[in-house]
C-alpha cells in the first residue's frame, strides 16, 4: 500500500509531462524554463538546461513509480523519488507538509 501511495502522485505528474513516446509537451519545458525556480541561499535560481531537466524528471516520474509498484529495485526507486521530493521541496518551499509525507513514505520503503 505504501509503495502505491508514493507512486501515484509521481506517476500522475509524469503522465502530464508527455505528449507521446519520448515527446515532452511544451508546458513541461516552459515550467522549468520560466516558472519553476530553485530556492537556495542567495536565490532563487533558474533551472540549468530546462529541456534536459524536464526530460529527466518526466522520465523518472514514469519509470520510478512503475518499478516501485512492481517491486523491482524498490529501494533504488524509493531513493530516486526521495531525491525528486527534495528537489521539489527546493522548488516549492510552501508545499512542505505534502513533501514531508512523500519523504517519510520513501524512507519507510527504503
């Protein structure tokens, strides 16, 4: 149950980033190029290579939940989603109540 609960929000986000097989939609790239910023000390900063970041995050949001639900490389998939959660927290700092829940689920799976 924990694996599915963690997989669903990432899967839904990943599905929204794609128009077809290996074709990112324009909104995903636009989000990383103009809307989303990394909130680090001295920042916020733009994402480097927004097209690449959108592709990697979209791919991970599809692949890692599949691995998690199937029970293949579960700890690796949970660790990947934990890292993504940390980056999401740096991007959307006000979402920490939800992000801490995702992090706790990922740590519980690992």
